[in-house]
C-alpha cells in the first residue's frame, strides 16, 4: 500500500531533499499508547482468521517469494526518503530493533517491551520527566557488538538535531540523554511527553552507534546496509527488482525457519494476482484495488485470505489550506458538503464490507479516541450555495463559482496507476462539477508526489492514506503548524495540508503531554471537532488490510495493524 508513515512519518531542504515514494499514505508517524480499540465508524467485514500450521509442522529451510507493491526510495530510516510504508514492512521491521513492539493482547494490539530491554522502562513524572531504559545484555548486533545505551543516544540525537528528518515529534522534547553505563540510558524531557512509548518504536528503532557515529549515516544506509539487530539481514537490494532477506546468524532471539525471503516488486495489482495464482508468488499484501477485490470475490483456490477490519489506515481527501482558494474556511466547508462520501465508500470499499465513511481523522485501530464530528458533512448542495454566496462567490455562465475574476477551479492529485484512487478522483470530479467547482486530475509518480509536490505544497487537493504505525493518538505530526514542511524546519514534518487553525496546536500539545487519560481523551475529541469545524481536510474511510498466502505457507500469518503483515516473518515457514 502506498501510504505515508507514522505515521506515519518529511522532508529536507530543496537541494538535499530525497523523494518519498510510498508516502501515499504512509504517514508512518501517528504514535502513542492505546490499549482498547474498536472498529469504529468505518465498519468492515469480520476478519478471517487464517489457519496456520503449528511450528512443529513447518519445514526448516526453504525460500518464500512475496509480492511487494512498492520499492523503497531509501533505507536511511531517519530521512524523509524513508517514508514508504513498504520499506518499513520489508526491511525496517525485520532488521531494526525497537524498544516497544506492537503485539496482540486479547482483542487489542498494544505496545509491549521488546527483547532488547531488560525490563519495562521506568518513568518519573518530574518535573522534569525522565524515562530510564535498561538494556538486555544478551541483545547484540549481527557482528556480536551489544545493543547499548550509546545506540539509543546516538539515534535520538540524529533525529532531534538532524535535517531531512522524517518526523521529530517527541524527539524535539528531549532535553538530555545520560548514559551512566552501557545498559542504562536516562532520557530527560523539557516537557511532559505522554507519548514517550512511541520513541525508538513505530517510525524509528535503534541504529548501531559503533558503526555509524562520526560518519555520514545517510550515505552509509541509503542504499541498504549489511548489519542487523533483528532476525533478518538484507542480503541484497536489486533496484527495480527485489529485496532479499536471509537469517541473521548472530541473532540472539528465535531464529527464522526459512533460508531466504525474496520481496519481488510487483506494482501492477493484476499481474501480482496472476503471479500469485500461478504459484510464482507465495504471498501478496495488495492494497484494496478494485481488481483485487474482484479477484478475492471470485475465489482463489489453494490460498488463505485474511481481511483486517481494525486497520491503522485512514484515507482522506486532503486540502492544501495555503492556496488562495482553500484559505477560505467557507470554501473548504462548501467542498466538504459537495462530496457524497457515502456513495464513494459504497462503490470503492463496499465489496470489502466497509459500510460508512470515516467521521474522524483517527483510523479504525484508534477509533476510541475519535468522535463523529465529520458526520455533518454529507451531500448538501443547498449548504454549498449558502456558504459560497455568503463568501462572495457567484456562479458564472459555465456553472462554476467565481469571485473577483477568479474561478473556483482546482487540481487533484494522487499516485499514478492506483485504480481505486483514480476512480475516486473521477467520482469527486463529477460531484464537484455538480456543486459548481471545476476539477482537473493531475496524478504523479509516488516519488514526485511525496518527494516534491506535497512537501513543496504545489497541489490543491490530494488523495493519500494516513498509516498509523503505533497505537497512540498523537496527531501533531499531521496537523500541528510547526510540522508544515518549510525551509525553517529543514522540510521535516508531515503537515502537507498546511493546516494552521487557531488553538489547534495547543490542543495537540495537550494530547502529547497529558498523562491524565480523561484529559487526553477530551483533547483528542476537541481536536477532532476543531478539524471538522474548520474543514481543513475530509476523511473518507478506514482502509481494510488484505493478506493472501498460498496453502504451503505456514506459521502464525496475521496482519499487525501497526507493523504490517510481515511483523513475525521469522515464524513463517513451509508446511511439511
């Protein structure tokens, strides 16, 4: 899925900026702590639990070939070019150690400490707030060097103080990092940061200071790396073709059962399905394109199909609030009343069981924090007329609103070749025409869209998905005005909509800092309401995740709504 990361999760200055490919919705950086989540307003069909072979029934060895919809732009996980969620799924989750992993507890996916920690981090409310991390002395990098407090400090400072950083949310609040010994790191914050569990987790893990400190990190990592702190090592990255993983021989945890996993780049959904059905691909994780839905509904013999309803994916029609036309709240509200979201959801997502539009900017996996404030926006042409005339607009002979000699003509963009979104654009185009707005479709390659167009703000409307990579309700990365990519912040940040609503930054800061659950919940809902009232952008639907595996693939194959489908790839194997 082409998506933006943690959170979601960008950019440097014009000259040094690297393209962000998969950011289509990858926002890989919406992080924070949440125990209970529900399916929310975007209802989907119940998730099919895939039967999995017991570990004892799996072969030792063998190779799996998995279809990958996107190729990462780079493997420097701190830089903006690493915004592709697929890069995270394939190479980051499998090779980079995190302080917290997202694991299932009952019916919920929640943070739990990883094996690199000797114990749960200790939090002191302060002031100042501190978090003490104690490392497991058995945890080592692939060369046998221990994973230590020096790695945490190095990684934190690279993010906090660097340029061309995917997202600095939380890291910018770090005042000091003490490392009294190799197993202990004490992080001191300059404010209370409630989402501290998102740090060194979700969007970022830890990097090896003994290999990178004092060197050009970006240059050493951008095209891949040979070290690992996870169960897998990157054997090769053949640009335009594949990424191959092999087991990390020095891994201190449970070793992979497979000898090799090849991620074959298959951007064409139809071609991927044909390769899957013919046995050339052992697994695919297709975005819910129209042709993919047709394929699934037709039935696929010899395969297991899983649909994840409580995903961390939220698709929206994003508005560039900085353009002259969309600076007007009245115009943004009029656009929101021009769109028949229910019809779009039924046509595009109905075959996967989605029943209703999203009414919040929180995805299904975080729906406990969201409200229903966007439910006011349903198709209402009378309100469109009232808002536009009240703002000084009048329809011309061509039926398009005009004011001061300027017509209400807009451009919409998304990733070229995404059939689902291209259909959505066509539907939106017709709906806006009926409401008196002109709309031109101008799509672009993922690298251009997320590497240049969105960071530079050279768009009016856009379709992409917000992907939450950690169960935390913080939305500062996407809506705080300080996260608008600019020269001032080294083009770091994911607020591509240029949202700058009075009072919103303060509300988002409360979400980030409050340790009172009731206060935090109120702040998330206040923020959602303010976003709805100002109509800065329009949520469309929670996007289900789909995983298909051939029957020969065994193990606990399941979709982790935060870490993706390959979060436990070391447990996969071939059925005996």
